[in-house]
């Protein structure tokens, strides 16, 4: 059982007929994810990768009981796809799409708050519960079922660090890429809360980067709640210049705030071991949790 | 996207916010004719995308036609923090009674817009936030309802007790919020917002930062784009699907993914080397992208070694290898090449490269890669 998705998840793919949507539908199914429906307006009645396609999310939910959605819908239509999924009663939406205007995301988050749904992303690689299911685009080969919860603002850097977790003999309970945008649905603190209550997670690896203050907020939460699990961290962008957007829309040091050093200090002050090199994460786990 | 003060003022003016009369000039003649139209004294301000213009001597008050000529001449062409001033704003000088601060910003921690106001206008608001945070008043807007009249009034009463002034400030706050929304800004700021000696409120300085993701909705803003040479290269790279930022060092990096690309720079520095750039080729595996990436990387003549740090997921290692092979063939690259390929189709990628005649230094992981790249960039074998 993962913290967000598991064998019980009934997945709907929004934008299933697109290039990325159909490609990843194939890969997700190959991994064992239970995909029950796809949605592309105007393409209802089609079958893609053995998955029935519907015109609307409401239809798909009614006919298939889908309860989780992953969206590959292009940026200009992406927010309306999220609104539609939330309105149809989907509890968890994973938005892979990059490039959504921030103002649109502000409206989405307001709506989600009213409806009580959860959003992961946008601009994220998704979620994997190794050995059970994957919702998104993460490469499955580096993951192994285990007891380390992983939460990250990045994509490939997550795979890099996970490879050290796996190599060190630990696997992952659930790994989540929360996305590189300024306005996102789920933040470090939300994931720390979920991992805390998960019986199968015994340590958390938090992968941060420059920009915003999520790492600082997480540090404060860890300190104030006397967080029961050991937390290890890596923060990317120690050498990033100021006022430059480092690939991700949210990765920018503006007005001197959002630097890696501030984040590392806050995390260390909260008792988190912060790695200087990605490979340190594997060493930390061995030292603190014992050889596996 | 950053825009200039004069451009932000044009946007504010359209929204009904009072700005001092004035115009932008790129030469002394235009500065003089503008000052004649609006009347002396005028303020001449350098239009560059950097803070601290005043301290650098880029803002001057001219009281006579001679001074207009003198100051315009001095400021045009001036270097401010590495940027050459090509445009100046010539605006009517306002007799200042009081300076306030008004701003709207997207607050990442709440996912909502926040209005900030302060009586400490005309100074760096981040300094105020550090030294006297109690002097900044904030209000988080519920985006479902927007900034309601009483919200704006509550904030305005923190800045003045004169109800006429309060109404004027509140009205400006609502216009500012609307501008923030309508222009898809991540920041809209008036600092200072000035009460003049003749009791009018003016936006003396204006700052708007636009959300790059929303620019497709505002084709009219495209002409406001004013880039330095460095930014032009970054912009050109972005149009080809690459995130490229030039740095001072000598190790050219080609990486897939922003987080990994930042970490690549960090690891190089950690081991004592100097990255020449940040370069994220993104999640696709189009060989053309690899060629484009090398094109940008080689524009930098300081590069002494090239390091491909690829962790394949969506990106397929064999596509990266083919792209690299094609590019080296076409571009006659003679620099040492360090290649780390891990993940999707790793074996195939390595096979493609080792069967070629290229002299490639294969490394198994990131740390080995950094060390090899550093050694080679320093002329080692």
C-alpha cells in the first residue's frame, strides 16, 4: 500500500490519445497500474492500449469507477482538464503538464480546496509505489519496493538519488515528484504528513532545490512536530546564479531569497542530514538505519 | 519576463493609475524635446533590468535644459551592473510629500496573491521586511472573490488616516490587483507611490514581472521584450526547447532535467572545477536537440571539456548517443568528451558511441564524471 496510489487505484488518463498520453499509458500498464479509462473530448468510443476512451470525465467515472487521474493535456487546456476531473469527483489528480500559467493554477487550487481533492504537480513526473503501480512518467528500473519515502521537486535528479537509495539496499515505499512550478498542489509538508502515518515508511528523503521556501517550511514542520521519522535531504542549486530561472519555473533565487544555503541551514537546524553529493544519501541511510 | 519601468507605467496608466507625464528616449534630442513638452524639472531615469539604478548614478533630476542635455548624455551608454543603458525615461519631477509602497505578489506558500503595503516607500522593500517587518501590512486575496473594497480600505487605513487619501489609495490597490491579474504578472509593484505636494497620488516607479508561461495570451507584450546579449542567447535556446544559462567556467555540461543539471554544476564545483553553463535538454530524446545543445555550448570559447550527464527516463540514451555522434561529425568538435549514460537504453547508447571512432571518456556515475571532466578541462589525459 502506497501513501497516494496502490493496487486499488483505478486510473483515468486525461489526454490519452496524444503522443505522450498513449505512450505512457502503455508503460504504466506494463508496470501493473490498473488503468480503467481514458478521456479525450471527441474521441469517445475509441480504444487505446486496450483502454476505453470517453468524451468526458463524468462519463468515464460513471462507467468505470475511476478514482485517480493523470493528465497529459497540453498547457493551454490543462487547467480545464483538472477542473473537470475534480468536478467529476476524482480524489487525486496528477498533472504532468509543463508550462501552465500561474494565474490559472491559483484558480485551480482555490477550487480544489473547496472540493477536497488532491493535486500532485503540475510539471511533475508523478508517483510510483514500487511493485504496485505508477502514475506518471518515472522510469521504473531504478525503483525497488522498500521503506524509504521519497519526495522531490525534480524529475531526473529524483532518479539519480533513488538509484543510490536502491543501491544501498533500501527500496522506496512511495516516491513522488511534486513538480517544479511556483504554484503546486502538494508540497513537502503534505507529503511528510502522509509518510508519517504510513506503516511502511521508516525514513524520508526530501529532494529540494532553489526558489520559494518549501524546504524552510518543511524544516519548521519537522522541528515543531518532533517528526517521528528520520529525514534526509539534498538541495540542488548551491552554485546557481541569482535571478536566473534554472529550467523549472519555480527554481529561481529572487531578491536574494530562495538560496540553497538558506534551505540547507533551515533543514540542518531541524536535525535533517543534508547531503553534499547525491551519493551521500545512500551512505546516510546505511549509517543511520543500519546495513540492509 | 521582465519589462522596463516605462513599459510598466504604460500598463498602469491604461489601468487608470496616475503616473507622471513623460516619455522614453534613446537619444539626447528626444530627451530635450520631451522635457520641453512636459516642462522642467524632469527626472531622467536609466531603463535597465536591474535594481539599484539610483545608487549607480542612473537617476538624475534636471532643472534646466542644459542639465537635461548633460544628464541624458551621461546616463545613455552608462554601465549599470554590467548592463549598458540604451533607453532613458524622461518624466515630470513630482514634489514629494510622502512615499508609500504598494505591491501584489504571488505567494507560493499559500498559492494565492498577496497584497503588501507599507508606509516605508521609496526604499528596498526586502530591506524593510528584514529590518522592520511590522511596517509591512499583508493581505492574502481569496482568488474566488478578488480584492473587495473593504479589503483595500482596511489596507489603505494602515497608510493614512485621511479618508480622502484612504479612498484614493484603496482605489489604486484595486487597479493594481486588476493589473496583476489582467497582465498575468507574478509581481506588480509601485514603489514609491507618492503623495505630491499638491495632494495627488502618483506611481513614481513601476515594476511588473510577467509569467513566462502566460505570454501566449499576451502577444502584444512580445514587443516589450528587451534582452541583453546574454539573455538573447538564453531566449534563443528556449525557443529550441533547451534551458541554457551561461556561466564563467570551462566545463560544458549537457544534462537532461533541470534538477540534475543544477546538481551537475554543484558537483563540478564541489570537486574544485568550474561549470561553463547550465544546460537542460529536457525530457525528449530528439537527436536534433543534442546538436542544438552543442551549438550553444560551443558558442562559449572558454569551454575546454564537454560532459554529457544523462540519466535516461523519458530520454533514451541511444537517442542522445546518435545525436552526439551526428553533431560531432558535423561540427568538428575537438574538445575532450566525457559521457555518463544511465537508464533507458543505456547499453545501446554506449554501444553506438564505442563503435564510433570518437575518443570518449566513459564514466559510470556523476562523481566520476565530474572528476574526469575537471581533469580533462585542465589539460590532463
